[in-house]
C-alpha cells in the first residue's frame, strides 16, 4: 500500500490517524512538526502528506510551500487538517499548494476515503508532463468527475455555485453535490462564508435537517456533498396548487422540530420558505439550504447591514433591525410558508424588494388566511395567525410549543392512504 507522512504536534491525534490509516494497510511516518516532516521526506519515498495547520517550529502552511518547490500536486498530494473555525488557515494552505483539507474532528471513514481518493489520483513523476494538474478547473456538467463523484443533472444554481445530483463512485450512493463557481476562489469574503457554513453543517445531526457527508477542494473547485433527499420541495409542489392539509400540518410540525434542534445548538436558519423544505414519498419533510445560517452569538455568514433571506418570509422586527434573527424569526417564516402552502398565495408580495419589505413592516394584524381558505378549521387559522402576527410580543415564539400545536391539529386529520407523488 502507500507510505503516508503525518505531521501533528498532538500525540493522541497522531496515534488515532496512524490507526485509521493502518486499517487500510498504509505505512505511516509520524512527525511532530513541519521541520521534522521535511527531514523525513529526505529519508525515503512518501506518497501522501497529511499535516496539521497549526504546529510549532514549522506549521502546515510553511511545510506545504516548502514541499511544493520540488513536488507538484499530482505527484505528492498534501491534505491539511484544520478546525473549520480557522477558515483563513484553510484558505492560506490551499493557496500555498495543498490539494485538499479535512476538518477537525474528522470521522475516520471520511479520512480513509479522502486519503484513498488522493492516492488513487496520484501520478508518478514520469507522467507529470502529459497529465493535467488536479488543481486545474473542472467544468461541472453532466458526466464530469469531481473528487470521486460523477455529476448528473443540475438541481439548482445560485450566485455562489450550482447543486448537482451526483453519484459517489466508491459506493454508488446518490448525493446532492454543491460546487462553487470558479470565481469564488478569488473572493475571500465568499470563501470565508462558505467555510463558516461548512463549520456549522458538518456538525449537524438533527431530525428533519439535511445531513452533511463530505467537502473538499478538487479540480479547482470547492465542493460540499450533502444527503440527497428524494422528493419535491414544497415550492415545486405549489406549482400544482395548494398542498393537502395533512401534508402541510405535518410539514409544520417537522420543521418546528428542526427549528428547535437548531435553536438548541444556538443556530438560526434564516431562510425557511417552501423551496427549502423537501417532502419525500412518505410525506416526511427535510429542511435544506444552510447558506444563510447564523449563530445566535452573532457569528454571521453574511456581512453586517445586509437584508438576508427571501423578502416575503422575513420577520418585521428583523427588517427593522430592532431584533436579531432567532428562533422566533424562523417560526415567523414557517408561518408564512404554511400560509402559502394552504392558500397557494404569499401574504406579502410587493412590486419590488422595497415594496415587499414595507408591506411586511406596515402590517398591524396577521395575514388573513380565512379570506382565502374559509373552509379551514378555526384552530388551523388561529395557529397560522399566532406564528405570523407582526408584533413579536404577541407571537408564538417557542418552536416546541408550535410543534405540539401542529401535531394536535394533525391528530384530528385522517392520514392519507395514497402514496405521495415524488
């Protein structure tokens, strides 16, 4: 198998990494800092370097720069280990010539797969002149291979990147692969936002929240692999008209559960809306797209003084700046989402961004669902109103209490027996 050099000043991490790679049959050369690693490089062939970023004497970034003087990317893969809260370290390391990075703490299975991927793509020196550098940009398109994933159909696109249905080649698993645009590589602000998002989603294991699988840098692109939720978003389903009552109440209860789980971790989603809730064939809802998530302690993914979120779903106190986004603003957005799912109409929709925001902050009462759906039971209309009343002090702001209210209403409905179309 391969000979892997590990540089880390923490003996316990060295031992753990050695055990993980030893399970795959790799020989490990252990070093406690970059200077020691450079000496070891001269004592025998090394197939891959796995280095911590922050080390005494010579850190991982300086080590990467030194190694790249004689060892190109395709010949010697270098993978950096870093806490994702130190996104500037990761960026400097990649700029210095690292092939990829791993976040601490890293699941051992991800470590083994990442090392295996880079070893499989390693080229002998004799082939360097005839093969492209793996750092060169790959054009994301159907059929392209990126970091061990075969891209399929494009599921969506935005200002920062594109999302593809993709197949993980090592086991055939289908994933949602978010691939950042190539120009993001030159934008430190966008990259910092990406790494902060990554630091948050990589540690989320919550009911009804999409799961993180992998991330990295390959083919000149940053990428993030997430669980692929097979189904259609509530936004897509609304193109066919209002959603069934049972489906909508279940969506409300399950998204409340997701909001509560995020709140327990000090997180706010900030972009709850029909397109960001995927409903599968069983009727279960999953909250996706964490590009605007923040910590309630003030660690924002966006700059200050920005209006973030989708205008029709932003709570009035957030627009006015009188309150920071919190679970209450996520619940408000959910209330507007449920209103739309039941009526197929948004309660606040202006001619432009400014007009929409003004309509929200000028409202004095909750939007009138009874006008559009007089057939709905009073309890359902009252719950939606309690989530969307403009004045924060009068609003239902406890996600667990809201979940209980949705489930109480759900229990009074007959569960559908027909399969939900995907």
